[in-house]
């Protein structure tokens, strides 16, 4: 029988501990993984292309464990120094180059707040704690929906490096504690137990904090451990070569199919991550001989893209973030961004990755401690401890270490309060402007949460409370405490952003103005579950509304002002759609107004400001005001109509209720600029600057019945 015949009929397991050889199918699988990620981020399809990251995780777990097992089985120990030198040479040079270039371009393109934030993100990425940094920043309601960081994709690299920091040490310890050299079968069960624990944690985190779960190292560990398990069992599985190609193709189909079936709304990482993990494990386990069936992974194009895959991954996200900001999102631009990504990746591979990998390490120096013990465990222990401290610091550090500050901590003032007619003219002028006002207040370099109303703060003197907090709720107070009349502003963060307007509308020695709000929780009798919030939020929000109603009973204000953002129309717990959404919102407002009637003199329902373009995203140094003009959204029109209908129902029943529609104060011809006169209107797409809230005071005061403010 010839050697070829023997190979074709091989059914014995491949021996463990053999030198690792080049596998073209793994290189091709890398190309598939990075292709899915790039296609998703740049072209927008497939929507589940992000599973390419999970493919990389499994591959990494497989290769790293294979290397470590070879060393442990042949020498009985691990050279931690050599391991981390190899990892550093492979990971650091290209990663640091991309970070430096990205931060530098950020300061050229963006104004200081976003450029500073990108630099802060890059620092977390360079320290391999970007995933925990994103969890910490994402837990901040006002930053969770902010512009995407150009280095956000480093979260996956951070998880891999955290795995590399502890896995060699754990594997080395396991070999000694469980006598794995003589009883290798135990390793399968140890890794399997780790996978089960990680999946259990992933299931819990996905159900309770899905956004955090996506970046959670412990929830993702199962993917890397799955690759490790394949590395352990690959040499122990008897599989005829004639079945290997089929298994490889089947695994590739599962990976590609999962990218099409999974979407950003799918529960992730658990349970949907199991699909790409299983598909990747099948390909790795197959290890097929070359055949027409495996050409999808072994062809020259796939091999080249696989070589470049690391650099492609690093470059593609900054390219798409900067490219869309500067050039827009047409199909021509998107294809150009793909080409630019490939060009940068080829250059990075040729002049950064390859030269560093070709460098020879110095002869290994073995310390006296290592010679005595046979290992240098101090290095991995120290590295793991540093990463633990850095990751934890993302949550314990002050907010200033998690979000970049601006040039000024003082809110800008509008300087004037023009009537509605003048505001309307200024809106038209802003829509026609081809340059930003030289005296824009606040400037883009000053833009940040500190430019919002004081009431937006989550600590005194602010009164934007966190739903579910056990502390006594914060209440803002303006005007003399012994005033004869009281106005009370209630609602969510959008309502709190109106505080300067309400304070100025009811200013005077005889008015005390109070404010009480809850982030993401409208004072409207509807059950909402915003995506950013954890399960149980609807019940906690309902409890917050009950507490607000009790406060209304206690204060019995002469005027109650109610306002709410428009994002809730897509967050109703009922799952209502179409006209049913608006009916539910209208009924909820009617129920709320009926509940407060016995305790208040009059009610003013103040519409939210129409959504505008987020100035943090649209405002760039090379741009113009037209980049920040946004069309009036259908959501505002529909929500306003529902609220007006609810108010009219109550008015018909004799209630003293007024509806104030603010669309004409901010928009004209269904187009909404980012500034009026010299005032920048928003800090994000939803919340007004304090200067903007002050600017529209006179116009809104004129829409409130004079008998209420006199």
C-alpha cells in the first residue's frame, strides 16, 4: 500500500505533542472571520458578521493551547518568558501603530471632547482592558448612546490578552496538581468544567445585563476554552480522512450560516454564540487533507487575507469610523473603505508585523529562582495582577478617568431670550448657513455633559435620579423656599434638560420651582424597557412613578410640568406596533393626568425637543453646519399627536391642562439645525444644552397661559 493510500485510510488519532505544522485551513478560516467582521461593519451585511470575532477566539484558544501542551508534554514546564515574548512580538507592534495613528487623526478630525475620549479609549486598549472600559462607560446612561469609539474593536483583543495572561499559568498549575502528564484525560474534564461555568455566567449576564455580557471576559472564556478543548481532543479522535473534508465544509457552513441567521437583536453571547463556536470547532477538529472540498479555505486569496487578517481587523474600524464621518455612507464610499483597509493592512503586515516577527530573541536567561523551581511563575502572576487592577479601576475610578472632560466645566449662557417669531427666523438662517458661528456657545471644544442643565446631574444639586436606587430621591429647588406658589417639573432626563426653561418661566419672588426626574423612566403610565436597562427595570420604573406621584401629593404644586423623550415608543413592554403604540402612549398620558388632577392646580405637558443630529458625531473640524442638519422624525410627529389628543380629551372633561408643542422653536420645513443664532442646541441627539433651554424660554412662556405665570 502506498503512502497516499495509507493517508487516505488513516483512522488513528494524530499523536499529541507533535510539532505544530502550518494549516492552510486555519489561515483560510481567519480570512473568513475577518471578512465577516469587515463586511458587517463597513457594508452592513451580514448583520451577524460580528461572529467572526468568536471564530478568532476559538482559533486562538486552539493554537495557544496546542503550543503550551507541546511544551508541557516535552519539557514538563512552560517558559513563560518565551511565551510572552512571542505574544508581544505578534500582538503589540501593529496594535500600537494603529492606536497612535488613530489618536493622531482623531485630534485632526474631531473637536476636543471626542478626540480626548478616543485617546482615553486608546489608553484602555493599549493596556488591554478596553472591554472593561466599554462596560464601565456603557453603564453611564448619558454615554451609552454616544458616538462609537474608533478603537472599540480592541475589546476582543483585550479579552484574548487577558486569556493569555492567565491560561499558561492555569495550565501549568493543572499539570502539576492533577498529574496530567500521566493522566491526560483529566484535562478534558477540567476544560469542559471551565466551559460549562463560563456558559452559565454568559447565560446569566445575557439575561440581566446584555450589553455588559457582550464584553465580559468571563462570559467569553467559553469560546477560548472551546478551542483549547479541541486542541486536547484532536490527537485522541479517530477520524478517517474521507470524513475530514466533509466535517470541515460542514463547520464552515455553520459559521457562515450563523453570520446570516444571527442579528444584533439576538441574545448574545448566550445562547447564539454556540453556533459559530461549534462551526469553528468542527473545522479545527477536521484538519482535512488538501482536496477540492477544502479549496474555499486553502485558495491563494484566502491564504493572503488570512496572513493579513490581524492587520485587517486592527485597521478596518478606524477606517470606517473616520471614513463615514468625512465621506458619508454611500456604497461607493463603503467599497473604497474596504480597499483602503486592505491597503493599510498589506502595508502594516509588510513593514510592521513581518519585521518584528523576524527579530530573533536574545538567548534565554534563566534566573536562579527559575533554575530551582523550573518555572518563572512570577511573570504570569504579575501580568494577571496588573490586568486585574487595571480592569477593576475602570469601575472604581472617578468618572473623569472613564470619560474625557472638556475645556470648560461651566455651562454656557445663551445671553438672550428672543420671542418665537425671532427664533423662527434664526432657525431659517441656521439652515441656510455654510459655516459655524464664530462665537458658538458652547463651542464644540466645550461640549459635554457639563453643558447640560444642572438638574441633569445625578448628584446634588442635580435631580436626575437612577431608577432602583435605594437613596432618598434628589429634588432640585429654585427660587425662595417660602414662596407662595410652587411649580414642579417631573419626568425623565429630557424633562430635566428643560429645567432652565421652567425655572425662568416661573421666576419671581412668589414662585418656588422644584424638579424631580428619573433617567430613562417617563412619568407616563406605560411600561417601558429601554435596551440599555437590565431586566426588572419596568417594575422599578413603575415604583419610581409611584414615588413621584406621592411627592406631587405632598407638594400640591400650583403648576405641574410634565415632559418625556420620544425613544420610548420603541421600548414598550407590551410589544405594541404601529398605531397601537401611539394609542398606548395616549392612554398612558391620560391615565397620568387623571391621577394628578386632585393634587395640582394646572398641568403643562411640554413636548420633547425634536431629535437632532448628535453634535459629537456630526461636528468635525473639516465639516459644515449642513452636516448636522437632521430631518424631523416621524416619531416626534406621532408622539406629539398622541400627546395633544390626550390633552384635548382631558380638556373636554374640564381639566386645566395645556399642551406645548416645541417643534417650531427648533425646526423649519421639517429640518432641524444644530444651532440657533450662536447657541449650540444639544449635547447629544436628545438633550438640550443649558444655553438652548434658556434661549427658548420667552417663546415657551408665551405658549403657557398667562394666568399660570403671572
